[in-house]
C-alpha cells in the first residue's frame, strides 16, 4: 500500500517524474556499460565508472573516466551514443514518440511532464511539438553527419568514416562532447570544415527547440517572439566576446595557440568559445590555459545554452533577465522590460532563484571535492570540473580519471541536477501545493 502511494505521488508530480525518468535511463545505461562486453579489454570497468559514464552520456555532458575511443568496445560506444541521443532529445519525448507509434494516446499527465521537460507554457499541440523536436533533431544531425563525412571518409575509409560522422554529429548536436577520435579535435585544430561543422552543431543544439518552432511560425506572425530575440542576441554576444577574449588572452600562450597561424588562432578561439558554453570537445590543450582564460571559460560554462535545448547551465535567458533585472532595480523601475515587453514577475523571481541555487550548489560541491581529494588538485581545477559538470559541458583540465569514487559520485549527481534543472527537481521534491492566499503586513528591511 505504501509503495502504491509513493508511485502515485511520483506520477502526479511532473518535475519529479521527469527526474525519475532520467535516473532510470542512467541506471540502465550503467548496468549495460558495466558488462565486460562493453569494455575494450573485456573486463568490467567497475560500477562507479560505468555509472559516471552513463550519467555523463545521458545528461549530455562529456566528462569521461576513460578514453572513449580506446576504452570501450563497439557495444559500449553504441550504448554511449544511444544514451546521448535519448538524453539530448529528452527521455519523456522519446517515451511519447514510442506511445504515438504504437497507437497510444498521450494523456494529460504525460503532456505536463513533456511541457516541464521542454520548458513550454502550453499543453496544446504537444503531439505535434514532440514530432517536431524529434524530426528537427534527426534532420540537423543528418546534415551535420553528411558534412563531417566529407572530411572523415577520406581519412578513415567508407564504413568507419560514416560511423565516425554519425557519432560526432549526434554528440555535437546533443551538446555531449564525447569523441572517438582519441584526442578530441586537437589533431584537427587547423581543419576549418570539421571545426565549423561541430561548432555550429553545438550552437544549434544550444539554441532550443522553441527557437526553431518560432522560425517556422514567423510567417504567420511576421515577428519573432521576445524569447527568440533574447536567445539569439544573448547567444551571439556570448559567442562574440568569448571568441575575442580567448584570442586576446591566449594568442601568445605557447601551451595553447601561441604557435598557431593567425587563422588557426581565431579558429581555435571561436571553436572553444562555442564549446565552452555547453559541449565537451576541445581543439587545444585546456590544462595549459592561462588562469584568466580558465575564469572566462568557467563564466561561459556557468551560463550554458538556452531553455528547451540539449544544453545545460544557468541558461542564456536567465542570465539576461538577471542583468536586466539588476539594471531595473538600480533605476528603481517598477518592472523588468526587454524588447518593449514586460517580463512577468514570477519569471524574474525564478531567474534569481535559479542563480542562487546554482551558485550555492557549485560552491558546495567544489569545496566538498577539494576536501575529499585532500587538496590533490588546485581549487581552480576543481571549480572548472564542477562548473563543467553542472553546465553539462564536459570539458576538463585532465583531472576526471584521477578523481576518487566519492568525487565521481558527487559529480554524477551534479550532472544529473544540471540536466534536469536544480530548481525543477527541488520543486518536484517539495511538491508545490496551492498558493497561499493570505498576505502578511509589510515590514521594513534594509539591504545594500
């Protein structure tokens, strides 16, 4: 009877149900990756390592405890890319698509969970939406794989070249950053086609399906939604300033791009600016970055991609609303306005809540890992790893395989929270009830 009550509570709680669907995917993936046949040497990698890899793939992060190209068998790589595809599109989206294919209707509860996952405001047109999400994802991944194959087939041959193109096309669009080249894109740092295709796949994956949908409906309304304008403008500014800052800070660094040609310096700076926001590829030695560049990278990783996308992080719109909200507060405006539209008060409150929870979570985890590892790594290295896990980015300064089991489990939890959303999961656990209708008398509080 008690178990039945627990299941009913989860089923009636969309945020918690969304989190549970990801947990199931992670544990199924961990069991499969823990099998000896998943490992390249025929020996089990151990459940903690399998769980960490499954979490990283399902939450489209890219942090790895062993080299993906060398450490996993073909079976293991297929499991990893399958987890990336399901995790990128969304667990509930995949479940809904399967339900539609077998002729089952999608009920109100499923629609509410999908709405939570895709961060939508309406329950109408949900079947059309999930079809659009899946088809647009597959289409972009197909075009990406096709373009990648132009370069990879001549290098690896027909069969292997196609397989590599599909793997990296999915990994890039889903913002996962897993690679089977063996050394990410370091050996291809001067290859314009490979770098630009993967970078733009990552950028497209990080914009969000809401933006795609808005472009398909633009002819009906003649204007883009304020949300789309905010996503595009914020993403462009972050990409532009990230590229310029990384170029300025690293152009004379012999450990990264100092020996590159001028063209390759700008290419690497652009590539890493796009990648630091949300995916785990790298075309340079990240461990050799200057501390100032690491700080810029941490800032970009913390912001991440946009809502309803394959990316994690604080989100571009959240950061933009925080900035506009701060400016409005300093000017003592009654409301926050963006593109001549008022931002709802609950959205402003949610943005500040997300920022506070994310900052507190990252600081707590970073300090905790430093303590667990007994100061084996610098705080900058741990903070970089922590923000990378929270933002489901996946870049690393090289410390991931050396972390203890306890640190790996903590980072696994952080990757999960980063993908589902810490506020979403917290709301699911707290299970919001009816809004309180009574109000307290106003008190006087001094701040600043």
